[in-house]
C-alpha cells in the first residue's frame, strides 16, 4: 500500500540530485573546479559550461547544506504531485535559469559598476521548484495542489526576499556573495513554466452540482425508486398557520 502512495521517482530523483551535488562538492575539495571553472560567468563564453554544472558546485559546507534540504523537499513534491511534467520542469528550469543568469549583465545595483562574477550553487533550481509548485497550484485551482502551494508558502515564503540585492536591506562592508540574479531568474522561470503547463495533468475537479443542466437517466431512476420506497420522507411538514390580521382587529383598536 505504501508503495502505491509514494512514487518511486519522488524518492529516487531527490536522492540522485543530492548525490550529484555532494559529489561535485567533494571534487571541489579535492582541487577540481577551481578558479571559477564550472561556474556561470555572465556574458563570457567560458561561463557557458556553468549553465549545466553550476548547480552541482558550492562555496562551502554551509552553502551546500542550505541548498540540500529544500532541493530534497521540493523535488519530492514535484515528482509526487506533478509526475507528467516533472522531468520537463526540472530540466527546462535548470537550463533556462542558468542561461538567464548568464545573459544578465553583472552590474552592481548600487554603484552601477561592472563586476566579474562567478555564480555557483543550486539556489536557482530551488527557486524554480518553489515558484513552480506555488503558481501551478494557483493556476490549476485544484484543492490538493493548492494545499501544496500553501505548504511551499508556509515553509519557503521567505525566499521572496532573496530575489533582491542584499545591499538594499543591509549595510555590508563588502559586496554580497549571494546571487540575487540566480534567485530572480529561478523565480521567473518557475512561474512561466507553471503557466505553460497549467492545462497538463490534474486540474480543478468539477462536481455534479456545478452543472445546472446535468441530467442522468440512471440517477433519475434511482431517485424515483427512493421516493416510492420511502414515502414518509416526502410527507408535507407541519407548519404554523399564518396569522390573519382581522382576527386581531379588536386588540389593535384598544391600543
């Protein structure tokens, strides 16, 4: 029974992604992927490789741990509740977010100076998944999927602040190392994918009472049989006789 409830892909895919992320981090600690190799470097040809590899690379232990938990949870929700489009959402979201980050000019939001940046980490993919899961439930307006949307908002609603430069909220001694461009790109891509796939898979369920002209001969026959077999249910209910104003005429004259 448990196997029928939990999809195998909803368990295996997050585990594979986490394994790839931690393998990438292990290779970094062994001297591979040094000096921005494998990172997204905006507008430079050598940074194109990062579109594929950057989500598997992380700056330190805290960085990879902070991305591992939401990646596992959100990928599970994606493959459990959106099995028909899960692969497309994951792959398109991964590549489209990386490409958008590469296309965005790395300009300091406060000074306007051009910066040479190297972007690594799976946070862009996290934003794709979170925004897809939220907006897909809203677009489909399905009770079950809306519940998933609310769960995403409850646990990851604070992600919205990551789409803005950290310098807007804090007086930093040095430029922030958090890529708000990757977060914003992931949010935009996830929202667009949710809209593109809004008519695929499970949608809002319509119940019989939502169709005013609905008629079923079978249902009608069952209804007639019930009325014949349970006539007591259709007896006229007792009611209070309506007062006649003329019966109270003398009482009114005394006032």
